[in-house]
C-alpha cells in the first residue's frame, strides 16, 4: 500500500531577476525556489529549520535533480509544493513541483537529497540519536 | 571500446555573492557555474552558442542533476570542466565537474540535458536537418 | 506643504540563497527585493508593469542607491515598502525601505531612478504623450 | 593637485544567468560584479580580503550606488575596473566601472562605501589601530 505524502504549499512571483534573455525563468532559479518550498514545509509542519539547527541537526544538500516541463515567464505566480519522500538512516529525500498557481500548469518537478548531520557534517542516524526530532520529521511527511 | 570525451576547462573565483550563511558556496550556484562551463566549451571548440542561435538552433535545458562531494568556500578558485556526453536525435547530454583548481579536490559533478530545437522550441534532428551543425557539435565532443 | 507619498507593502522571507558567508543577507539582494516592492506597488495600484509594457511604456533603471542600516539574517521576514517619489518629464523616482516585519527594525533604505521610454528605449514625456498612463502613475503616488 | 588612483582590472563574461527578460544584463548583477572587482583589486595589490579578515579587519558595505549608461547583453565580455577613492577614519570608498572589454563602451559606473570594523562590526580607525594594514590599504590606492 502506497503511503501518501503530505504536500506543503508556498508561492513566489517571478520577477525580472528570475528571468533570462530567453525571456523565461532561468532554469537554475527553480532550484532556488525549492529552498523556499523546503523552508516553508518545515515551518508549516511546526518544526522550522532554525529549530532543527538549534537542536544541532543540519541537512546539507547532497544531490539535486530537476526536470523542466514548460517555461514560466515574467510575472507568473508560481505555486511551489514540497513533501518529504522518505527519511532513511541519515538521509532525507524531498520532492518538489512548481506550477502556475492560476492554471495548475506544471513548470518543473525535482528533488533534493539531504544528509542528516551534526554541525561538523558527521552523519547522524536521527531515529537512534534524536528520536524526538525523528518523530517530528516523520510527522512532516505523514500528517 | 569507450570513446573518450574531450574536456574543456574554465574557471571562476567564489565571491561572497556565491556563498551562504553555512559559510560554503550555496549549492544552487554550482549549476549556474555549469552554464559558464558549457558556454566556454562551445566557444573554445569554435562553435559558440551565439553562433548556434544565429544558425537557428536552440538548446533549452530539459533536465539537470548535481551531486555534492565537498564544499567550496569563499575565495576558492574553481575549475569547471565540461564535456559533451552524447548527441542523440534532438538531445545533447553535457557532463560537468567543479574542482579546486589548486588541489584538484572535487566539489561537485553533474549534468545538463538539453533539447535541440528551433526558436519555436520544436525539436529538430540535428544530424538530418543541419548536418553541418551536427558535425560541429560532434567535433566538440571528439576533438 | 509636503506631499505625502502612499506606500505599498510586500514581503519576502530571507532564505540561504539570500545570505552570504558573513551570515547576513548579501548586500546586493536587497536591491533585488526592491524589484519585488516596485512590481507589487504597481500591481496593487491597479496599473501592473505588464500592463504598462502592453501600453508601450518601459521603465529601464538608470540609477540605484542603497544605504545599509542593520543586517538581516537567515529566516527573517522582510517587509518591503515602496513608493513613487516623483514623476518628472521622462523620469520616475521610486523609494524603498526594507524592515523586519515583526520588529520594524530598518535594514536598508534606497531608491531606483527609472527612465520612461518606448520599447526602443527612447525617452517619452508621459504627461504629453500618454496622459492616461501619466494619470495612472500619478495615482500610484497619491492615492 | 589631484591624486591619481590606481585602477585594477578584472573580467567576467555575461551568461544567461546574468541577463533578464529585457534581454540585457539585469541591473542588479553589475553590483555583484563590483564585488569581483573589489576582491581582485585587493588580491592584485598584495593584500587580499582573506588576509584582512585574518588580521581581524572587516569591510562591511554601508552604501552602494550605480548609474546605468548602456546595456550589456548575453556573451559580452565585461571589464571591471576598481579603485580606492579614499580611506578616511573608519571608512573606505571604492569606485568602479564596467566596460565592454573589446570596445571600451561604458556600461555602468558606481561605488561601494565600506566601514572598517572589527569582527563585532565595531568601527576601527585603521590608521591608529592597525598602522601596517592602513599602509597596505593606502598602497592599494597609490601604487
């Protein structure tokens, strides 16, 4: 049985800063918007990243991927959705989509894979070492 | 027998603009540096992207991926290498590495996958439609 | 008697992308946020920039200035205020402040000065050539 | 008698990342390039910023200004010149120009004004407190 992942939504308006001379949003900027989605997902779930860092838990990015489906343009209102795909050992996988907020048209989908580490970037098995933090992160995914 | 891909080199110095509050280069900026590598690869090979565009050939990004191996910091001198992995139908796959220019330490490796299209973003089979441009692009890879 | 300028408000959350290795918001990014302020000011006033461009009116930036009062950090919620200082001949002067939305603490204040031009970047005296557009822009300032 | 200020040169190629949907370099990015000019000026003069920071001297930006003279476009090779205008008390004023490296055409001119502080951002009178560092900074200007 598939476990459904709760999605969290945030939004950003594409400004000239985000576009390029092809007159579309510069492809790299969607991955910057993934950070907005991730940040707001954690805040909305009640376990903001600032609090994780206070708990001594870091989530450095170890891999990103993004597929481009259609181009967003200047002044488009972008809906970013983010969700936790899984938490496994010292790894968190997060999924994203960027869509036109008005039409629902898909611009991109992608992922970021994060290590779970201490401030010295040593991997930590969250479930064993910080069971409370692990429960909070699982709650982001499931609730 | 494996075909070796010719690598092209360019460089960039990490400035504060490239870093983030984790005191390392912000992960997204390496993918921006891939564009430098791609741009210089085409220029060095004698078929700059501006000339491709003049020939009516566009290469929109359809997918990117990046793996993070070690963090670059402020003032590091980054060597970007770029190479064409393959040209197939209306698709070009380009590979990249970013290393410390002095020590050779690997920061990231990644790829960008591009469509080959006309200015209306319609895919074109380069080999059939623009055999001369195809030969030039193959030469980037092989020579 | 001083004419009061109507202020328009927008907001942005500082993410890692916005910060630098000094662990504060990178100074240049406030000027990018000015664009958000300007864009939302025009939208809120009922004369969005996309509509101006449709009317054949461009507002290229001819000068910017920014003074830094205190540093914003990661995860701060930034309130951007923007207002039109004046419209004179073919020039629009826009003022900005960025403050902490919760505490009101001032981060920066600045301005952007824009030409009013046609799509060929030729200056146009808005009041004479497009009196309706001029009235709309004056309304942004005063209402 | 006017004291001539030694200029230091660096260069950057405009890529799509630097441009916007107006098909020119996004105005804010020149100010990012000022940082390249400043960084290379200090390095070329023999007193790189990393060394200043090791000496306990920080130079936070307190004001920037930029005037836009003509637009740079994709693939333009930009020559950045930077020079120290003056060092006075706990303030350093730096001037910049961005030109087309091939034609000499002026794109922008601007300045950044910096405080001279300790790592706690307390102003320090360089001449009195760190006379050696002061001499090095004066040498950047004069030599």
